C-alpha cells in the first residue's frame, strides 16, 4: 500500500469516527422509548462506548474505495448512511460474539455482556437478556439508518437489501462456526472456507463492495460472481491470518492474547493444521489442551514449539499468501472496466492485509 492510500484510509477513519459520534449523540432524541425507561438510554450508551472504542474501520474504507472504482465524487449522503449501517452491523456482531464466547473484554474495555453482569450481579438472566436485546437493537439500527436516509427510494431499498442479506449470511456463518467444533477433529478445508465466507467475508468485504458501487450509481448485480469470488478469497486469507496470530503471533505486537482458540476448543485453521501435522505425544498434547480454559502458558508454548518444528507456521503463511494472490488477480481483472487507481487498491489490499505487522 502506498503512503497516499494509507493516508486516505486514515482520513476516512477519522472522518467516520466523528460521524459515528454525532449519530449516537442524536440517537437518544430520535429513538421512541417510554419516558420512564432508564434501561434504553443505558443500552444506547453501552452501544456507543463499544462502537467508538477503537477499530480500524476497514469496512468503511472498503466502502469508499469501492465507490472510487466508478467515480471520485459519489454522494456523501449515500456513503455516510452505508458506512453507519456497516459499523452498526459490526457492533451487533461484537455484542453477540462476546456473549457467545463469554468474553470479558473487547478493545480495551468491558464487553456489553460483562458490563450488564456488573450492573446486575444478582440477576444474571436479566444481564443475558439485555445483552441479546442490545445486539438486536444495533442490528435494527443498522437497517433503520438506511431507511431514514435522504436518498432516492430505489437506492434505499437496494442498500437495505444488501445489509439484510449480509446479516442473514453472517448468522448462518456463526451457527456453522459453532457446529464445526462438534464435528471431526480435523475439519475439511472446504468447511473452514465456507464458514469464513459466510461468517466474515459476506458482511465485511462483499457488502461494502456492493454498497460502495450502489452509492456511486453502479449496479453490483452485473458483477456478482467476481465480487463474491474476491470477497470469499479475502475473507479466507483474513481468517487464516487471525487464526495464525492466535497461536503464532506476538502478543506484544498484536495486543491480543494468544491461545484463545486452543483454550476454547475451536477447530480453527491453525488448530486443524496442527492436528494434521502432529502425531503421538505431540498430537496428544494438543488434544488434551483443546477446550481446556485452564491451559497454561507453558502448555501453549510447547504446542507452539511442536507446530514450529513441523513447519505449520510456514504452511499457513504460504496458504495465506496463495489466497491473497488469487484475490489480487481477481481484482486485476476489473481494470478494463473500472478506474485504474481504485482497482490497484483492491489488487494490493489482500497481500497487505496478510503481511502487515498487526
């Protein structure tokens, strides 16, 4: 990625963060809640805190760069509404993911679930219910922000359809992700790829692509097959990278604890490759640690060492690069149709994403 592109992405992030804060500042006055309700403003504050607490806004950058494929002056109203919808859907996903995973922290602060548990220490079922409702509200708001946007009716409908389908695909992917861990220890790569596609790629890559094109006046349906292909490949290499860093990453550089997938019993790309490569006592070590929340740092270090001796990190890096290069070739095929500079962004993005430091 060139400094120019990275600077453009940073400016996009800063502008959106201001837009997001303004949205939440107005939301309390526009949401029709009973006057006596204290739970509703409390919920909105929790959603605001989570939404504004970090995040690189890469989905928003993808949205804007997708619009630049067609033109450099797509209407700000359409891009802003789409960006808010994308990030509100992401907030929904974070709330529910943290509940499913029983995570205590997110982006350096308490998760919504644990915030409610602290508020209601003697009413755990209420804390659970309010967390589910908070995530549901974020989903509803992600659609309402499009329906309320001052855009042509046809564009509002098309954008809302994109986000509704993206949300449904993500829920199916989340269920498949849970189902995976009840299946064979060594999961087929096609299964892992399908989960990455449904759970992540369709709302994080494909939806921003579609929305950006719509905002710029282009009909994404005419290019559906290649957009899906690109998004799937980017989603796969991105999930591989996350799984790789979870075991072989440097915690000081990523800011995330290592070994989460092992402790929670997830059959991730890294775990599946470990089980495929190891035998005897080394494989037994992984199987014994899988799903053990008390797995020690020493055990994780031993598992990591076994993986390194058998070349698992190198195999994963090669697979990530292969999928990223395939995605780059798909994007390169857009050059005869769309603006060269914007095509170059999508061509270079996959490799940059898997090779960046953190």
